C-alpha cells in the first residue's frame, strides 16, 4: 500500500481503495464503483448515528459479505436498498 504518512498528507481515497483492492487480490471481486462507495458511506453514517459508532465498520462489512458476489450494478442497488431499510 502507498505510504504517504511521512508527508503528512492523507492518501486520496481512490488510491487507498485501489491499494486495498490489490492487496485483497482476486477474492475481492470488482473494484467499488462511486455509487457503491456512496451507498456504503450512507450505510456507515446511518449505523454510526443510530447505534454505537463501532457498528459502522461492522455493518459495512456485513453488507460486503452479503452483496460482494453480485455484479457491480446489482451491488449498488442492493446497498442502496439496505441503506433505505436501515434509515427507517
């Protein structure tokens, strides 16, 4: 993974996510689309504001396990549907 910590600048999200995807390897499936990133951030926000903050990463992990094998277009739809259900 890139290490820009010495410069004091955070690693851009696209670079970080690309590095994580590369590190995970083929089992990581297709890279996240912008739509999926938005939906996952919505899910994390909903979890963090509706429960203990620690549920945000755990909820996004569960969503990834549940929907990770879907094709990218279907993953985005499934994630948006989950966000809608959780926001109620």
